[in-house]
């Protein structure tokens, strides 16, 4: 799997889209649905590996929607037994982050939030925008490739420089999405 998936923690490398990423996501969905049990509402493939035609870090980003984050304590132990490790996610208390794979070969990022929350909707809105708008996806792809070449050893800086683009896209989308369809307006 290491040739298809995996990246050293903190580093940046973007590679052409790999169609096998969808199947790897589906396999992880099956596992996580079993592990989460009745608290599982939905799991979505997010991030650039979910968008055909653009380069991505070879890490599967997923968003798990639970009935409530209050149920996470029991589920956290189960995730850790399956190789996921909890990571601090800055000041974001609406979305928790778990990573899978050793530090020299991270393969999955699991973002956990309450299903239907603003955090849930924003990630899907951005992914859906990239999938539906080739021009936006192409512009984002160019930005990521440029940033990856300049910040290969600094993931935080790479991510920080993408933030403005993402926020700009989301702001434009908020202007066109009616309440209840996507993010809060």
C-alpha cells in the first residue's frame, strides 16, 4: 500500500489522482461503520483524494458524522485499538482528528464531528464544489502543486497558505447556497 498511500508526518508531497483511493476509502468505511456501531450516521470521503483529476497528498481524508461527540469516549478506545491515534486539532472543538499509520507513513486522516453540524457541511460543500467545478479544482490544484514544491518539509505552512483560497471559495458558495442546503448563511 505504501506506493499508493502514505506520507511522512509533517511533510508535503502531492501526487496525481489515483483511482484506487476510492476503493481504499470504501474499505475503511466498512471498518469504521462496524466499529462505530449505532452512533455511526455517515462517513464521507473528503479532501483532494476524493476529487478526480487533481493532485493530492496520498492520505485518505474522511469525515465521520456521529449522532453526538459525547459518544466518542467509548469509540476512541476502539479506534486506538485499530491503529488510529488522536491528534490535537488546534482550537477546533467541533471536529476531532484521528490519524492512522506510523509517523513515517500516515495513510488516513479521520475527522469526526456531529452529523449535520456546520463543520460537517463545510467540508462537504468544499469537496462538492471541487468535484462540480473543474475551473475551481484546476486553480486549487495549481496552488497546491506550487505550495508543495515550496514547502515540502513544512505541512503547517503549506496548509496555512491554502486557507485563503478555501475561505474565498466557501464565502462565494455561502452567497449562492440557500439555508438548509449547505453552510449557515
